[in-house]
C-alpha cells in the first residue's frame, strides 16, 4: 500500500484493521472469522528515511515527496538530481506531478514544452518557484500600497483637524516632509 500524504500514516496495517474488524463489536468479531487477516505492507513515501534504496524512478518520486513541504530542500534536491529528473519517463513524471499536488499546473507546462520527451522537471520547479515569488511580490506591493494609502489618509485627516493646510500641501509634494510628519504623528 502506498501512502504519500504529508503526515504520518495513522490507518490500519492489516485488512482487519482497515475494515474495522479488530476493535469492532460482536458482529465484527464474527465476520472476522470469515475474512482472512492479511498484513499490509505500507510504503510511507513522504516520510521515507532513505529513498535511495529504490533503483527506479521511485527514488526520485519518493525523494521529491519527502521534500515537498520544504521548498528550499525540494529545490536543492531538484538541482542536485537534474539529470535523473529530466530522464524520467512520462508515466513517472505524471505520477510525481499527481502526488505533489501540482498536476494541473505542471501538466500544462509539460504540454507547452511539446510533450513529455522535452519536459524538464527542474525547469518546471523553477517556474513554479518563480510563479510563487511573483504572486508574493504582487501581494506585497498591493499590501504596501494599501498601507501607504491608509497612512497618508490618516496624516491628512489629522492635519485637517489641526487646520494645517500648509502642512498638507508640503506632505503631498515633499516625501521627506511626509516621512517626518509620519514620525511625529506616530503613523
């Protein structure tokens, strides 16, 4: 059984546990007598200590899953294993994309690259990081702009309350004066 969630597996590891027959009531115990209890071999991909034990593309897939919650480690792994990731076949790439939770965006990048042979997983990760940074900068710009608008509005309101149109005119035209006024009014 393959589990690729980010947390630790907390489900059963046998057929009876998964069906709720182990700790169930009298009916469950009776039913358990008719169903053989098989131990389930669990591969906890994202929490695997050493994915290098795999000699197939599972090594890269499980390693990427291991680092998916740590963007710096994921990026470092992708850079260090660029060749192996580039050489993955289409099925392995799609499996990785699906398990990483980025299948829609990365699938689109894959199609834009002209097919799976030309798709570069490392470039795709670089593009995703760049997209995230760009969205972060946009949010930061918007947030900073809104904060500046509120700050200037508060300053003008205070200066109007003090009947200081001369300072309003200076604040609007001279950034140095505006900064000094922000400090003096604790804005």
